[in-house]
């Protein structure tokens, strides 16, 4: 698909992915395809990443076969302990586990408040956390928009930041806040580096409001996320 669509993939920071041993990749989340692009950062080091993702994605007609085939980790949000334990075990076995600490796609294309699970897993397994971001994938398939997997030449920027090693006696809330700051900095830099600007007269749905786009503000996005789901 990447070749057919001639996607312009740019990976920076791949050197931060260790060639061996466990690590947690903590990535921003703007698209249903982020697990594919985020995982590319590990390939130069010969690493494949297992991602934790909500269970519903594994039953999706398009994403489900990909997720199951690549043996990612389904998360049942009503009973997440089993998937957490599986992830910690994989980290202890020396695998790389990918996590989206925002838990859901950010409709505002800014970093939402994040969960502490990435830090807790790294603490328990004794492995580093590597902050990451993906930018551009929201133009293909994001929450609240029809997917468009026919676009060609879409740039996708993938950035990994410097790892840090949580210790068991560290302040969990402080480290979680620090991780969010690192993820935000990577995302903002990727947004600044993005080579495509909106065409005159177009609807820049894929840009956050503070950059002149029509994406919901963080407050409006939070209100949308809080609405009861209608199946």
C-alpha cells in the first residue's frame, strides 16, 4: 500500500530504539493507522513492535486482520489487567511494546491528557520509555472523518525521542506529566516540519485549530468524546 500510494515516509530518531531488550514506545494518536507507522521506527534496529489497542479494532473489517496477523495485544477496557500483564511479560521477554497513552485518537490533533500505564509498565519491567509521534496519518483515516486510502504522495512524519528509564521509587504522576511534555514537543516539531500546507479554499480538517485548521479545539474534542456512543 505504501508503494502504490507513494507515501513520503520520514523517520527520525530510529537510533533511540534499542537493538535488543524490552522498551515501551509511547506514541501520540491521530489516526487509526498509527500503529503501522509508529512501528516503522523500530525496523532499522531490526525490532518489531507489539501494540496495545482497544479490542474493537481487532474486529474491524480492515484493521482487524492486520492487528491479529501481527499479534498485537487487544485491550478490553472493562477488564484491562490481563492485557497489562501480557504487555509486562512481553517487555520482560525483551520485546518492544507500543502504547498510545492518550487511550483514544485525539480529535484536536494535540496531545490529550495521558494515562500512566506506559510508565507503570516500564517501571515494573525495568525497561526504558521512548516518546514518539506520528503526523500526517490523520489525512488518511481519523476519528469522525471518512477514510481516504486513495490519496497519493501523503507525507508521514515519524519521530522518536530520547529514551528515559523510570525507576520504582520515581513519582508516577511527575513522570507521566514529563512523558506528555516530551510527546507534545515531538508532535509540535513534526507539525512545524510538515512539508504540505493547506490549499486555498480547502478545508484543513487535518490541522489543529491553533495552527489555523478546522479540527475541534481540545475543549470541543473532549466534549465530543464524552458523548454517549451510539452503535
